[in-house]
C-alpha cells in the first residue's frame, strides 16, 4: 500500500466556522475554482479576497456581508439643497 500526502482545500464560514459539507462529510477540493463551482447555488459566498460566508441568514452573517458593502454615497450637487434644510 502506498501512502501519499495530498494538498486540498476545505471551506468553512468565517463567521460561525461551519465547514461546508455535502452528505454530512467535509468536502475537499483540488483548488479554489473547484470550491467556487461546488458552492455556486448553495447560498454560500466566497469573496474575491477569500472570505467565506455560509448560507445562514442570521444577524451576525448579515452584518458580516453588509460590512463588505461600500458606504452609501453622500454626494450633493452644487446648488442642491441638503435634505435637512428647508
């Protein structure tokens, strides 16, 4: 019997630490592209900077996703009245 070491990628949520599993075992992927393809359509998110979020919809997960969004723009056109001005 030959024993060989293999390098693989597993995916776990950055918020709760839950490991992506299919059929109740941790999935192992050859590379990040394979992991992205497997997670497509499952509700999991992998960002460009390798942050991973599971499909849980609780407030902690939503807050983590919201933190990735850019701030609301506060642009005021010259001559435009501010919203709080009358």
